[in-house]
C-alpha cells in the first residue's frame, strides 16, 4: 500500500514558507515537492479553508502563511488535509462471519483505536514551529561543519 505523504509534505511547505519564501506560487511549491501545481492547489486549499495560509492570484500572487507556526499544530495540518487514515492495517472484511476473525478484528480494532488516540494527542502537542526549530538546529550544525 502506498504511503500518504500529504502531512509531511505540507509541514515541509509551511516551514519553507516561513523560513525561505514569504510568498510562494503553486509552481514553486510543486517544483520543491516534485509534483504538479494542481496537486499543490488542491492540498493547500484545505490549509486555506482552515485559515493557516491565504493566497492571491495573478502577477505577484501566491501562497502566504496566515498564522505563525507556533499557532499551527501537526493535528491542525492533519485535519486540514482531510484526516487521512493513520494506519494501513485493519480487518479484511467489514462484517466477517467467522467467529475467530470477529475476535481478531475486535482486539485489533481496540489496539488501533488506542494507538490512534495516542498519536493524535501527540499531534496536538507538537507545533510546526517545534519542527522548524529542529530544522534550525540541523541547519546550524550543518553549516558549522562545512
């Protein structure tokens, strides 16, 4: 199963926008992500709808941050991109007839629900600014050694 990379990609974009571009076009972002501008506009639309970015069309237009990175959590971005499934594992059928499969699915679903709750709580506790600070530290270390 293919991984959904929208969360990591949008976090990447938000940090670049804060650190490097004050305004970035869909084409610029698409080139950075190795995708096309239509995909960028579609994904960024969720962030715009939630008020994390805004956009202007036309010459000199593009995407800009509408909030500080300290005011945006991983959970916020996750929700803005449509809250995709967190795990690729699960039951093989929705309503199994086999009692063994029912028992397996019930226990597995409980464990996955508990893990999802913990992960989403962690997403709520980490801001995009926290990740940007990690980047700053890595960048400082990299430039110190070169």
